[in-house]
C-alpha cells in the first residue's frame, strides 16, 4: 500500500461512515483522523465539538473538536479543511493562517464575551466553552491543529503562533500524507526527534556507561540542565513519556510537592536530592569535543521514568516563575539496537517496567504486552464468522494486538494479496484494544469510566483483566467463548452508534456517552427484570446480527438516556464532565422502562450459561496445555541438561520438579505431561531470576 492507496481508502471510508451515520462528511473526516492520531499516541483523547459562526468585529469562528491532556495541561483545538472535489488541491500558508485565526477567534469569543450564556446547552461545543472558562488558569499551551484533505504547500516551513489569552500556542497541519507516514512507520506512532543543539551550543554532556554494550542496547549517563529539560517538555508535553507510563501518569497529579519544594527552596541541591530520569531512544548522535562527549540528537526519545520530575520543573518555571539555571538532572539513556520493531518495543517496555518497579506503576500498566492480547489475536486469526449481507464467504474479526498491525500487514502485499486479505478481514471488522476495553467495561456497568476516554478506560480494563488473569488458572476465563461474546458486544455497540445517529431527537452530540450508557442500562434492566437470565451473546455471534427485540429496546432506551444525560437537573452543568461521574450512572439507572416480553427468547438461563462456561474453560485448558507443552519441547535436550545441572548444584528444586527435569532431559524420547510442563516453566522462570541464562 502506498500513500495514494491509503488516501483513497481513507476518503472512501469517511464517505461510507458519513452515509451510514448521517453526520456529514466533515464530521466523519475529523473523527476518523482523530482516531488514527489517538492510536498513534499523538492525541490522548478526542471530543467532537462543531461550531461555526461570527464573533465580535465580524471575526469568523470555527472549531470541529478538541482534546485536553490533564497531565501536561495542553488543550488541542481542531479545525477541518475537508474538500475532495479537487484531487490536487494545495493548502497555502495564507489559507492555513485563516483557518488558525478562526480557532483562536473562537477561544477569544468563548472567554471574553457573553457567548457562554447564549449557546444552547444541548450542543457539544457548549462543553468546550465551559472547559475553556473552567480551565482558563490551568491551560499551559494551546495546540491548534488543521486536519486537511489538501497537500501542504511548499511555502509552509513554519507556522507562526501568537499567544492566546496570554498562553503560548503552537500550530500544526496534518494532511493525509503525513498521517500515512506515521501509520506506516515501523513504530506506528508519532516519533519524537530531539535536536539538543537547539537548546545548547554543544548538546548534552554524556559518557558511555562502561561494560553496558550488548547486542540489544548501549547505555549512556548524561547531565541535562533543568532549563533544557523544561524547554523540551514545554515543546512536546506528555508525548515525551513512554506510552504505558503516560497512561499511568494521566490519572495522577503532574506536580510532585516534594520535587516542587526542592526546586523552589534548594535548587543547587536538586541533583543530589532527585533520582533523575531514565529515557530510551532508537538512534542518537554524539559529538566528541575537547570538553568531552556531547549528545546532540536523539530519535524516538521517550522518558520511561521521571515523568513527574520533568513536569514539575516545567510547571515550577511556569507557575512559580522559578529560576532553573542552577538545576541539573542526571539522565540514564538506553539506546536500543534492535532492527525489528516488535522486539524493540518489547525491550523498551521491559526496561520501563524495571525502572518503575519501585513505584506504583503496576504490571497492569504494561498490559499492552500481556499474554491476554496474544490469546485474543490467536482466536481472531482462527475463528470464522458467518457470512452476512449477501457475502458468499465467511470472514474474520481482526484483533489488532500491536498498534497499526492491520495497516502494516497490507503494506507489503501485492494488489491481489491485499484484495484477498480485505475480503477475509474487512475493515469494519477491525477490533482495537481500546474497542475491547470499551465494550467490556460498558457491559460491566461502568459507562462513567468509559466516558472518561479511551486511555483511562483501557487502564481500568487492564487492572481488572490482569487481576482476573492471575486469579483464574492460566486465564481460563479468557477463552474462545469470551472472545466470541466480546465480538457480539462490539456488534451491539456499532449498531447502537449508527442507530443513535439516525434518530430524529439526536442533535449531533454526546453519541459516545449515549451509546455506552444505553447498553449498560439495557444489561442492568435484563438482570433486574429477568433474574438469573442474561443476553445470549453466543447467539448474536452465531448470527452476526442482533435480534429485533433487542434493537427495539436499545432504540427506545437511547432516547430516554439522552434525556437523562442532558436533563436540566443534572449534577454538573457540563454534560461531558457529568457523564464521567458515577452519580450520572446512578441517575440513569433511575429511568423507568419495561423491557418487551419478546426479549425473553433472546436470553439464556444461569444453568445453561454455567455449562457453556465450563465447556469453554475445559477447551481452553487443553489449548493452554498444548501451548505450554510446545514451549517445553522447543527447548533442546542439551539445554534441559544445563538447566538440570544448574538447579541441582544450587539445591533449589523440589522432588517433583527434579522428576520433571529428568524427563525433560530425555526429550523427545520421553515427553513431560501437562502438569510437569507447568512445573518446568515455573522452574525455568525461577532459575532465570537466580542468574541462569538459557
């Protein structure tokens, strides 16, 4: 797939989405673009908020959406430039300036006029107006983004950005070609490249840590001035942080009180008091000078430990006007040598996990590499879904375990291979990890968590799933049936999104909130009105469609939910913020609605469900045993003898483990049984902790 193919597919997808939802091509364009940028970790979240009008002195106002990063206090405002009538259209610097002026004029109008009293509360942009006014003193930076279908003109080298309401701003243009470059890159995300000479004449003093060169990485120790670290953070914000750490810190307070006290009261002792930061990079450049080695550039620079230190320095300078000139921070920099992206990503996450082992970043925060995803991916590759809509072949639901995997698979395919792939894995059956988290937490009755955004919701899903995996023998509850039922929930979710968009009462806002609350309420009502019964999700998987009785209930409930979410008596005036509160969910559960009697045929009884779950767990146990046995057999007889020798010399195995190891030393003549294979894996893990290298 090249850039032209990507552009064609992207535009066609936007048009299809617009036709299905009735929301308009521009709205679908912005939502699709933002979704890609969320996957690329450029945006933490996204909320639709369209407004177009005229302000004071006839200034044109326009906004299409926004995202607020609670950690670095950056407010991203988005404006669309959507026009597919000309295929070779170029966005000039003058046109870009006009679009950016409309965004900044909207902010000025929202903050410095009676607009907040005049705008209809049912419009999503009213929440943006509330947010602007509420966070006025907190916002550190405005990021103005243009999403365009045009190409970026060659005259645009840099966009001047004036302060907005006394706050710094920066402007960026994202065209489809730039989006393609990010999505098709090895990392599948927006990579940060830092030129340290922009901040210091010679770069950052550094030295290679002796004896740390391996085939996987090199390590360096650096001394970075506090002013430079704050400058870099001011420019890149929370994008500097490695994804899992960023997700963890997004729910925390950015400024650590003890760090702030050190900055303000003992800046000259900061180096001694602070643990410093740890970072990774994929490629660096070092200059050798008379004064020593200096780090001058780093590609794919990510802070894996020390996010609060970095943010605290920036905030102290901004809020407290602190002088950082006498502050220096130690930095451990690990440069990854891997050429394979998946191996490099895994190594970065392992380093990050180890660096954060002393604080509250848990294994659940590193859930993106959890075996749960590997298992879900295997199910998605193995299970075929029934042909529907006139198709003459079965299809698969593609589970995207790694970021950008669906697109990456198509990159090196011929036209014929790509056609075959898309027939078997249609784009409307792509499942991301955040999709999975969204539908599962909705079904659990957590719509207020889902409404907090994709990253926060995924973190919550990670914690509970990680705990369930560890407490249920090899994660047996996460079996084939679990995957199929999750797909059924995704079918319900996607139907509901389209259904809500087509309702006469729908006013182009809060769709995501309406959908998650409607489905959560629907499930709650089933449990209350039909005790011991639940929706037969396996039936929906088998049919790949939703029964009429369910669609009728969802349609009727959605209007009642919308009325409750926007009720004038709601606990918080801002609807988007209200939907994030558990009190909102309590309010929605007070809705009086009797499910139609016809829905009973769509339900399954407790006993029948228990039998199905037992069978699914038994099947999963067989699969899990086979996976473990495969891992054991892949280790050679000679390696097992080395393991046996290491273990017996240190006297750290039990009698049963001794027996299992003796059998393993005779592979393939003898094969350990499933129980012995589990013991062998546990022994191997324990020995590696003792220093054994396989």
